[in-house]
């Protein structure tokens, strides 16, 4: 039995959330000694770039509140912001472990509505993109846990509702193939983060994201793993 199969079985018998909560508290104790929480050191770059400044972030695709998180180190440094996560149990974790943040249980796109969401194991690969989901399932990279409809809004709508008129210093986007839809749903005249982090898993996506953000004055300042880090020029 693979790890994904075990997690799937635990979900189906209804004990996964109980076991997972205990693991979270255990990992949080260990986290006190960790210098970094992101996948490729993105948070260390952000720490050094912003130095002693504090500010607001928007994180689209929050997933876990501190595991593989681009913003948790900043949160520990006194920052706060808006975290958007379509998986309800993960959104609840954010409420539990990051109470200063505003959490929204939804997906983000280019406009309001609803989308079919594919919750996968591991959860970090979950996506609104059916082609991406099918590819990961067919290659054995992920296992489908459940499929359901989720409400969709835009970054700009949430900004106006919760954070305007305060400036946003950081935008982090990680939505497994849905990232361009997220970027298209932003009024870039209204929201001008200093740093934008966006996942891009292949050359075509890197080119598409880079060209789009260049049109709004952003240039690549770092490439860390699959994540592109852009700085406002």
C-alpha cells in the first residue's frame, strides 16, 4: 500500500482529520526551531528582501498553514494578510494556527462563479484544472480523493472587501495550473505588490507568466525551484 492509498483509506473511514490534527501540533512544536517553511527557500528570500518591514500579503492556494508555506515565516515575524484555500479542512487549519490572517474558503479565478475542484492526495496538488488533475492521476503522481463544485471569486474582489485601501507587499500564487486565471482576475492598477511569487512548472508556463507580468512592470528577480519571484520595477 502506498502512502497515498493509506491516506485515502483513512479519509474514507473518517479518522484522517483526527490523526492529522495530532500530527499538526507535533510538527508545530518542531517548527519553533526551523529557519524556513517554504519548499525552495522562498521565505528566506522574502525575509532578507523586506528586512525589518512588516506588511500585508495575499496568498492564493494557502494549503497547509505552515508546511511548504511561503508566508508562515513572515506571519511569525508579525505580518498578516489574506489566505484563500478551497479545501475546507485546510482553511480551518489556517483559522486555528494563523488567527491574525483573514481566511477565505474559495477558489480564485478571472471572474466570479463556480468551478469543479479536484481534491487530490497529496493535497498540495489539488486543482481546478481538469486536464492537470487527469494528468497527475494517470501518471500516479496523485490520487483523487473527491471532486466537487467550489465558489470562485477574484483577488481584486477580496482585496476590496477585506484589505483596501492598504498596500499589499506580497502576492503568492500556487494553484496547480490555474495561476494565469488568478492573475487575469487582478486589477493591477489597484493592487501593486512589490513581490509576486507564481508557480510555473514548465518553460511554456514560465514564458506566459513572465510576459503577462512584464506588461505590468514586473521582472524576474529569482527562480527558486518551480516558483518564479517577480519584483516591481
